[in-house]
């Protein structure tokens, strides 16, 4: 029971953390993560940096997202235990106490805690997009050939066309496998479905956060499409026009549904999850953007401090239009700050845009384009730009170049320092 564990006040908890204790909170239970952030067999599978950055914080919501109430599944790391049993075993080994506010509640160490109740396995999701060429009985090759009429082979214009197509097709191909934060289990599922070597356009969906028919774009692709529509309509980038499109496309009256009362996600992290949701998942930067627009803020003040992958996926159409133009990076920055008004997001997007621009203009290989961009962003005049993020991005690009001979699997492990650390790899 909770009374068997040392009881600390929240003040005592924070004092001990300030003194150096590597503690965090999960539903009032205090966990010492010092062992879980060290390289070796005990290292947290999501990477030690995830926990290190969260020392002193309450991670209840994240714990619910990634560990609580999942269906019965055998642990791939501890034979003989289920995944939930293995996680609880780690909790029991590393618990140091409980907050006084939770002293009469069931602690996380107890098998009776509500987070350890297994949920029912969801029925497989097999839906297919009804708007694809195939679903409509159309020949995709003929349609693409018609669009390419007038674009010279091996020209910058044709490569710009394929950059946009590649962005949208790649996004749709990845959508059924989004956000699998336990790679060992994800890999096992791919092998079980016979799709280890070709996970694209996967059915049934292995997306555990939201379900959309296979072939549909995610929120990443939807953003790129809205930018593309606006560029075509306005004959160039008009941030105010893109802002209006985003407000309509991702607003509460559309497919994405109502905004939550609290938080920035489709569902509250503090509630026992009911995932996957049926329908699209509104990304955190988009949710924050909508709330800012509701407050009367407009470009660029409507942007958030989020710096996730939306920043570079969204700008593909911008680069396709402005490749070779002196205002290309300026327009990329504007497209980013619309929903991600911070230097990190802009630096990443501009580095990506520089790489893509070189491929479009000169047809260079991806590796050559990365090396060229790394050299450009490493220049003394560039390294300090955007609060130093340009220099940090340059260093990352150089590391990518050095890992060019590795498989993606090996490169991810390198970036994650031996663990599949999503934050580190990002």
C-alpha cells in the first residue's frame, strides 16, 4: 500500500531534486531514474535523454501515452513477462516514495493501480482511401504523364514537380505506421505481417494514435497541400492567405474536430487514453496556431514555439516554387513562422530547403546536397544566425554525411546513443 512507501511533500521532492536527485513523478509516485539514464541494459528504451530532461517533472501524461493500459503483449526485452509487467517491474525497482497528496491512493508499484489494467486489443483497421486513382479505376501513370507534358526531362521544373509528389506520396505511405515509439515491437509487427522490407502503405494500420484510410495524408501532408493550394491561387507565398487556409482546414468545423479544452492535443494526456482516435490527428503546432488565431493573433505572432517536423514537410512546395530565387529562404522562414515561430524550426527548415533546392536546381545526389548545405551553414556568418541554431544544424548535417555508409537502422541507433531516442534523433 502507499503507506509502505516513504511519504514526501512536493516541497521535499523539489528540494531533493535541486540537491541532485534524479527523480520524477508518475501519478504521485516518485521514481529514481538514475539507473534508467545510464548506457547499458537498464537504459530507457526511448533514450536516457528523454528522462534526463524531465527530472523534477510530472510525467503522468506521457506515461499514460506510452505505457499504460495497453493490450496484453509479451515483453520482447524480458521473456516470461508481459509488457505491462516488465514496466511495473522497473517501477518497483526504482521507486523511492510517494507524495503526501497520494499517500492514501494506490501507488504505481501496486498491481492494482489503474494504469496496469490491460485494455482490449483494437480490431484491425483495413480501410482504404476512396479517392485514390486505383479506387476510382483510373490509371495513375497516364494521369502523371499528362501532368508532365511540357516539362523537359531532367529539368529543374520536372524535379520540382517530383519533389511535391514525393512529399505527398511519402507522407501517405508512412501514415499507417506513424509514431511507433517502441521500435522493437514495431519491427516485430512488421515481420508478423510480412512487411519488414516494404512497410509503406501498410494495411492493417499500425498507427496507434489515429486511424485514417490507407492512402490518406497525415497532418504533415495536409499542411503541405494547403501551402501548395495557396501558392497556386496567389501566384506566390502570401502568409495571410495561408493563415486563412490553415484556419479553415484545421479548424473545429472541419475534419479535425473540436479543440480540447486543455492542452494542445486531440486528447488530454492526463486522461486514460482512448486511442487510436478515428480521424486525423491535429499536430501540436497546428492546435497552438488555432488557439492563437482565436486570441486575435496573426502572422507571425500566431506561431508557436513548437519545432517538430511540420517545419520542413510544409515548405516543400515553397522550395519547389522558389528554388534558385534569392528570396527562397526568406519565404521558407515565413511559411514556418506561420505556426512555428521560433529559431530552431526556421533553422531546420532552411537547412532542409537548401538541400532540396540544390537537388532541384542541379540534380545533385542527396549526400552531395547535404555536404554543400553543411558547408554553407558552417560559414562564420551563418553559424550564429537564428540564435546559433544554424551552427547546430550544420553540425548535425555533417554527422549525417559521415554516416552515409550506414543503414537507416544503424544511423538511428548512432543518433540515439544506443537507444531509439525519438527526441535525440529528431
